[in-house]
C-alpha cells in the first residue's frame, strides 16, 4: 500500500511539474509571439491629390508603402505630407500603371526618400513623366520588379501584402495593367485597385482570389467601367474610398458606380469631399479620420478632424461609426458640427456628445 501511494505521489508531482513547465513554456511562447507581433496600428492615408491616386501606408512593423504618387503637380505636396509623417524610407513603392495621375509625383518622391522595392506592371508609356520616373529610379541604382497576380510583397506576423493583378499579358486598356494589391492585417483588409477596369476585375474573380475586404479603393476614380456588381459582391466592402478631384472633367464618380455602391450599402468616402482620408486598423476595427496631424478645424477637438454623416430626410447627423447610419442614398457628408447645425441638422443623441 505504502509503495503504491509513493508511486502515486511521485506521479502527481511529476504531472504537476509537467503542467507547470508547460504553462511556463506557454507563457514564454506567448511572450515571444508578443514580441514578434506587430506593435503599432496599420495606418492607411488616402492623400488628397485632386484627380489622381496616392495612398501612403504605415505597416504595423514600422515599414512603409506608397501606392502611386498623384499628378506631377501634386508631387511636392506628397513629399511634404510624407515628411510631416517623419518618413525617411518607402520600403515598398508601387506605381500601379504609367498614367500621369498615378506616377506624376513619383519622380519627386524617389528623389527625396530612400526607396526599398519598386513594383510596376509590364507596361510602358511614351511620356516625359514616365521617362523621368525611370531616370530617377536609375539614379538611385534601383531595379523595378514586374508585378504579377499571385506575388507576395510581405507575409509576416499578421500582415499579408499581396498582388492580385495584373493576371494577363496584354491589355487594350492601360488601366487594366494596374497593379492591384490586397493588404490584410489580422481581421482587417484593404483592396487597392488602381484604375483596374472590368477586364482585370473579371480575371481576379476567375483566379479565385479571396477578394473580401473591409475597404475597397474604388477603381478608376469611380468610373463606370470599374467596380462591376459581381466584383463588388465578391469584395463586399464596408467602406469604398474614391480618390478624385472636385469638378473633374471626366465626370467622376459616374452615377452608375455610385448607384451600385448604394445598392450594396457601401459607405462612400471621397477625397474631393473629405480631403485626405486616414484609416487606422488595430487588426479588429477600422477607425476613419481618428487623428490627422495638421490644421485643426474644430475647436472642441484637439488635432482631430472628424466628419459627420447627416440623414437628409430626418435632418439628424451621426458620427461615421454610429450603428444607426441612414441608407447611403439618404446620407450627406458634413465636415463639422458647425456645418451640420448651420444646415439645420440636429445631433443623434446616441453617437454625438
Ligand atoms: Zn489610369
Ligand atoms: Zn487614374
């Protein structure tokens, strides 16, 4: 009997020791994982460049990416904006396609910052701006990687940055060469489509890529030949961001595109209405314009430029993260509480303090 209980005792001690050890090991693994885990948020800046695109991304691991550089005229402003964010290096520079409203400001960017990898589609343009960009890249002794659907830019500690287009060799429309990227940070994802149109959208769907994203950078400034119903259904975004200039000569965004977005209850955010749009993701939630450095237009908040969404029928205005937002077709963007109240809107008591 005594012998057995001795064995029992030893067994219990051994089991306990094993449990404690494994618990310790678990803690240690957790600690290591925590260390490897990204510390910061993912921050995506849709820089207001007028009629064009320029998206600056701060990755949680401290690296940066710039997708496009607006028009030639916006180059200086982009450089200034990046310097304000204390940027020294662009780790991943993507020129979606060689149209001037996407690469125009990039020669200045390449000149002013340290550059890591550069991605472009296999498309050229017979334009001065394209030649200037290639010259600046050469001056920096950099090589261009030709982007293809399926390539991975980064896959590390909860962040996946992948290329989903182009998937073909030759296109009739330069816009369809657009490098499309999807950026996923834990539970949040962003799809950046450049000026990709239907042909490229169809190819991405045919490839069977997982297109589902919280935020869709609407293709081609809201032009009607992008953002097909089928594509939009697959992406199924909460937010659709349109980068465009006020009163542009193309009539962007086209009303057909806005109708499709309304139909699928996508919250539309436009740079011609809001200026630069900044989204923060902690991997679970996305905050819009939580904090923008720079001029403060509202006295009640510090360094926070918020916007509001009004319901044109009820004349009530909401915070953009309110659970009781009106349908898109009844929404109006209001830049401040003052603007809301000047226009006769009253605050929604659940979301406006
Ligand atoms: Zn284009
Ligand atoms: Zn464009």
